[in-house]
């Protein structure tokens, strides 16, 4: 059961980290507003699930919430790239500062508009139950997280390696001038990358609330999740989607096992988080470029 929970947590971390890895690997941008996209995605899902009539049914409301979280995160990311990041290409320090400032400002606005108290997302009853497999009870919510992680990984791999647009994006990173000379709008392609990354972040924010936060969302939850997303990206290798997937699973398992076997002792409640930081230090000492280097 602990292994299953760790895998589900790893799936959420991958959803959170995949956008970061994609944006950095293809655009060389460290986006510190990524946590904001997770938060906005969760709030978009809450808005839909809470304000549509209950006659829709809880499963339909959950589907609508998932769609809203993807659209909300993607829209926020697209606007951020067009309005704030695009004028700052080639100025990495300015990009970092403006994304940090954006995150702080919008989180403050969310606290002012929704309050600092947690909001609850209505979910189907079956998500709160567990499935009996042999003598083990496995939470149904964990199945949802795992399914989302696997689907996103397969779709991203297919998009980047099998579609014309994905290949164009990768080519634009390698030689932007040459691709532009062929009449291809590389700027639009980079906006698409940002939108995809934000969409995955929005989904991660909603699913983390549903699976691991008791269906509750707060204005600062995206920033907390962002820390682990960065750790996953660094361990997996900056720019590597597959590396992020492997690292997310490892981080999720290490955190859950450590929390379960050691975190129950008095004074050791945060040992799970500490174990992840120690894992990061060990990987960087052994392999500074991460497990899978910097190849997407």
C-alpha cells in the first residue's frame, strides 16, 4: 500500500515537473511562476465543480473540474509567455525576477479574493473509497493520479517525437534562425510549449488537492508543490521528460517510505521532506547533470 501511495505521489510530481522540464528543455527558461499555474488550475477546477448544478452528478463535475484546471493553467501560462516572458528572451535574470514577482502578486490577489482558508472541491464518493485487491485496500484516488501521470507521459512523448509541430519545436530550439528562415513561426511554437506546460501544471494542482490534500485547495499550495517539482526536474536532468518521470517515481517512493517508517516517531514528522533533499544532494554529488542529462 505504501508503494502504491508513493507511485501515485510520484505521478503528481511528474505532472507538476513535466511542464517545468518541457519549458526549460525547449526554451531554456526557469519559470518560477509554475507554482502559480498549479494554484490557478486548482481554483479553476473548484470554481466549475462548486458552481455547476449538483444535478450534473459528482463524476461529471469532476470531469468538468479537470478540464477547467487544464484550461485555466494553460491560459495563465500562455498569457504569461506572451505578455511577460516574450519581451525578455535572452535575459534570464529578468525572466526569473518577473515570474517570481508574478507569483507573489497573484497569490496575494487570490488571498484577497478567496481568503486564506482552504476551499473544498466536491468529488465523487468512489474517490473517497478504496478497492480491495487481495488483502490490500488501495485508495481509488491513487488510481486516478497514476492514470493521469501515465497518459500525460505518453501524450508528451508522442507530441514531441511523432508530430510535425513537436518536431518543429525541437528544431526551433536547436537552430531558431534556420527554422524561422523556412517561414515557420518559432515564437508561436514556444507559446504552445508554455501553454502545454501550464496545462499540465493546472492538472497537477487539482489532482494534488483531490488525492493528497483532502479535496482542499489554498492559495499557497502551488508554491509548496513547486519545490518538489524543481527537485524532480534537477534529479531527472534539466530538460528530460523521461528523466522527470523516473525521478518523480523515485522521489515519491522515497518520501512515502521514509515518512511511513521513520516519520511516525516524535520529532521526525518532516523526515520525508528531508529525505528528498538528501536524495537531491546525493544525485548531484554522483551525477551533477541529473540522471538523464539534458536531452529531451
